[in-house]
């Protein structure tokens, strides 16, 4: 072994000891709260990726879509046939341009009832609250209501919240917070959102 190989082997041994130590220290088993936020692309994609993971082991999953419901969504098309997946969509045509606060609030509260039911059901292993952050931002839902439902959920249940500008109380509560950072986005160069890639 030359010097470089020896140094590499020593570094790898050190790394292994470090990782083994961390693995040994992680003994707690419980459901998690994950927040995927930031301006970069990938928040909803990551949530659906995790949904696929959970379904892959036969767990029950609930997804609540708080804005994009009326929009197409490839993952939903593909996974909705799985009997372990339930999807609740904010109906009544919520869009950015309804400009109707009362109607939007009502639509939000209606689908939140479904979210609360999922968050109270110990049979549901994973609950995704996609784009929930905007509901808090617009004041359609209040943070205390959301916090209470999340805090009182079954201990084995994991929750994923997606959306930009996550409320600071949500990130404070979360076990895992990932901020997607936009380095560049094609949209800003005038490229249209692409079917099967962006939705
Ligand atoms: P995705 O659904 O692709 O994972 P996302 O959930 O992180 O994206 P949202 O803020 O929910 O992003 O945006 C929804 C739509 O806008 C998607 O079609 C997404 O590809 C696109 N998008 C995401 N980030 C940006 C951005 N920085 N600029 C323009 N469009 C974006
Ligand atoms: Mg999204």
C-alpha cells in the first residue's frame, strides 16, 4: 500500500467509526414530521416519492392537496389505484385568480376536515399535506389548529408538509426540514412546465 492508500484507509476507518456511532445513537422509533420548503423545485416530487416508498411496503397513506388539486398530477394518476392510498383534493375550483376569500376559505376548511380525519387515524402510516403552507399564509387555516392536529396524531404516524415559506412554528416542530434552494429554474428562461416532469 502506498501513502495515499494508507491515508485513504485511515480516513475510511474514521468515517466508519463516526457513522457507526451515529447509527448506534439513533435508537428512537416513532413517526416523523418532515417539512419540504424553499423556492427550488422538488418539494411535491419528494413528497410523492416518499408516498411511493410507504406504499411499497403496504402501508396506508393519505395525501391532501391544498392548491394543485384541480391540476393534473402524474403521481396521483399512477398511484390512485393502490387501495392503500387515499387522496383528498381541495375542490370547488380554488385557483390563484378566484379572488374570493370566502369561497377559498370554505374550500380549504372542507378538505382540512379530511386531513384531520387522517391525522387521527392510527392505521394511516403517512399523511402528506401538499402546499399546506399557503393556507396558513393566506389565513384560511390558523397555525394553532394545524399544530394541534399534528401534535395529537398517532405516535407512529409520519406527516410531510410541503410549500414555500413554511410557518416558523412548523419548522420549529419538525424533525426534518429540507429547504429546496433554487439555483436556476427553466420557467424563468421562458420554458413551459412540462407534463410528466413538472406535474
Ligand atoms: P415539484 O412539484 O416539481 O416538486 P415544487 O413542489 O417544489 O415542485 P411548487 O412551488 O409547488 O414547487 O411549484 C409547483 C409547480 O411550479 C411545479 O410545476 C414546479 O415544477 C414548478 N416550479 C417549482 N419551482 C419553481 C421555480 N422556482 N420557478 C418556477 N416554477 C417552479
Ligand atoms: Mg409543490
